[in-house]
C-alpha cells in the first residue's frame, strides 16, 4: 500500500508538551484526537554484505512489539518538498527472523533476486524507541500522529531518535498540513527527509562533513512547462537546504551553513522569478516569509569572509601564517559569530519550518492552477525575456566605460548574484555556450568575496594591532590592487561575451 507522511525532528523529548499543549490546540480547531496508544518497538534493519538494499533505496526491517513480529519493506518512492510518498509492504512473522520470499515478486526492483539475497541477510543496525500514537480526525480525514523517542544503534555507536510523524490514513493531504502547522506553532520542530533507515546507515557508515555541490545548471527536461521548471527549482533548493541542515546538526561543520544560506537565497530568487507568472496568494505568502527569514542569514557573508581568511588554500594563508595573533582572532570571531546567531535555533524556528511546509504544500497542491492557465506555458517563452532583463541590469550597473573600485564591486554583488541565479535556473533550456558566458561573471563574484575578506582583514589589523601592522596593511593594499586589476580585465572580457539565449 502507498504511504504518505510528513516527518518532523525535534531537539528534545516532546511527548508531554504534545499532550499538554498541542492536543488542546487541535481540539480548539474542531479536530478529534483519539486516546493515545503506547508501544515499545524494537526494529532490526537488514541488508546484504554489499548493501544491495541501500543501493536501491530500500528499507527493510523486522519489528517486534510485545511478542508480535512483522517484516516491512519500503521502496524508494518520491519526496515532494518534505512530503514522503512511497510503497510499503508488511507481512506478519511467527518469529523475529526475516524471510524475503514471503513478499510478492512484483515488489522488487528489476533484476533483484530476493531468494539469493535472503540467504545472505545480515543485521546492520537497530532502532529502539517508545511510540505514542494518536489518530486525529479532521474534515473526514484521519491522520495518525506518532511521537517516537529512543535511539538508533549499531552496537558500537548510537544516535538519538526524537521524531513526530504524520501519516495520512484516509482522506485529504490537506489535513496533514493543518495538523503540521499547529505542531509547528507550538513545538520546536524542523521538517526532515531522513528516514530511520537512512539514519541507521549513516550511523553505520559514519557521517562525513562533505558539502554536496549543486549541479552547474538546474536540470530541465525538453519542452518543460513553467510550472515544471518552478517545481524543479523549488525542490532543488529545499532538498539542498535540508541535506546540509541535517549534516550541520550531525557534524557541527560550519561549511554546511554556507550551503544552507545559498539554498535559502536560491529559493527566494526562484519564487521572485516565477511569481509574476504563477500568481496565487500561497506563492505570494511564501515570498513574504522568505523576505522576512532570509536576512537572518546575512551573517553568513561575514562567516564566509572569515573562512576565506582561515583557509590554508586561500591567498591569505602564507601571509597570515606568520601572525598567530591574527589567526587566533579570526578563529575566535568565527566561533563567536556561530554562537551569536545560533544556527540550530534558526533551523528549529517556527519561521524556518513554516517556509518548508509552505514549499511542500505548494509542490503538492499546485494552487496557481486555480488562478490562470499560464502555468502550462513552455518556460522558454519567459526565459529569454528574464535573462535579457537581468543581463541589461548588469550592464547598467557596471558599464564597461567606467573603472570600478572595490566599493563599486561590493555594491553590485546582489544584482550580479540574482542574475547568475536566474541563469542557473534557466540555462539548461538553451544550447548556447552558457558555460563560457557565465564563467567570467562567476569569477567576478568570487573576486567580490575575496575583496570583502580583504576589507575585513584590514579592519582586524586595526583592532588587533599585530607586529608589523604597517607591512600587513601594505600587503592588503597590494593584494586589493592586484585583485581589482584581474577583475577589471575579467569584466571587460565578460561584457564582450555572446549571450547563449
């Protein structure tokens, strides 16, 4: 059977707060909440030694509850925003021993030999948790709300489980969102796209603090409609955000925060770009939410500058390695910036989760279809005008006849970044030399980031007053001049490029 669910994770236990605060709020809205069901669940996840299930994005477990056993197979399915939709197959067992041959042959991926895999199954990890489950009825729909508290374990390593899952049992998905909005208004939660099986595999294999780069351009199929292009862009931005948010919460690596900030800016630019065509109150509300939330991540620009200064691969390393007082100051500023802005608090904030829920609901309901039929228009019919308008704005902001200083470049950063994001969203619609056209402007954007780091270093020298401050200031001035010379040459080259649209 198909399973449709939305999952939250919480930073702490939530069972009592849910009973004391969320249930009264649900009943005030006319929802009926059944008496809680309590269970203690032991789940063992199995795979072959080659991790064939993991490769096929299959989750397979044996669950025990008070002496009753069941094996469950969950397939890859699809994720739309934060809404999971996948096939789930359950079979009762007499004992806690898995048997893949009990499933119908049609449930397996093509070429997968269940009987051969059955003999080679090995337990990979376990999840043990207390489940508190409520059935919530609303407008003819029934949603099961479960709160799971416990841990995932491999025997050698453990990680906590604090989750709230909303699964549609009957009726409309809108009931899931209605309940989710109430929960978000009361409890600190964030929308998660990481299943318990995925969490277990991460625990088994270790979580690596590696960023997952976006593709050079948003992949778009031929003859893509405006609606399809928007939904692909919104899904890309939200997935990138959730992935790196999860990695930060698991590893604490500040590299992930820069990717989160990029995702939020991309999502805002995506909504801003398509809003004139996909006009509807829901998309306008998302735009308003993003306009309020995005400034809360502006501190990431300063963190990026500090990371440039601290990087061993940057142009600053050779110089700063001779000044330990500055290096210490930079590390202290990085730590202080993260502590002051509390990224974990930002992730679990009502605003952040409201945005994710809003995107997820938009991708499911497609509300612009009720307003007009422009959503079916081929995206390429809008793309040429949008790209030309952005390119004209760039040309006007930094005309080739005018020399530009560092302050001029930092002043046009937002315009340039927005134009490049538009290119990222639309370039795959065209066959022209988009890489060659974009390359100099991407180099200039990198140059602007380095200019900002140099400006920050100049201020630090004044604050710290290290030995040989005058020599350091001269080094900064010389690097700034050299960088501006290269950027000016790159800008003139970019102005002469042939547009690809």
